[in-house]
C-alpha cells in the first residue's frame, strides 16, 4: 500500500519540474498537475509526480496524524517483534 505524505517544495526548476525535500532527502519530481506551485508549498507525491497542492494547515495536520500513527505502529512492532515502514 502506498501512502502519499505532504512534502515541501524547496525549488522550482521550471513549469514541469520541482525539487522537494522529504526525510532530509531531495527529490526532483514532475509538477504538471500542480500549476503555480512555489517554494514553501506542500504537495502530495505519487510515482514521481506532485499530484495535489495542499494548504499548509492541511499538510501539517496530515503530518501530525502520521506521526501519531507511526508512533503507534512502532510501539506495536516493539511488542510483537515485527518491523514497520511507518516513516
């Protein structure tokens, strides 16, 4: 299962390509579906493409919820001995 998490735009290369930062790593992705996106905006990614632009409040809420879920998954993995891809 794929989960699209909000990712911050750190550079606009041109109308069709942007650079985003996620977990301390930089990625160049397509921006055809998010015209007008700018540095500091949040986008959702899927298969190397920014597919939706988010308001900052919406992005922060999703990230906060994901951290809560990730913490729960990590605690569950510790008690069951299973690994998780929560991050």
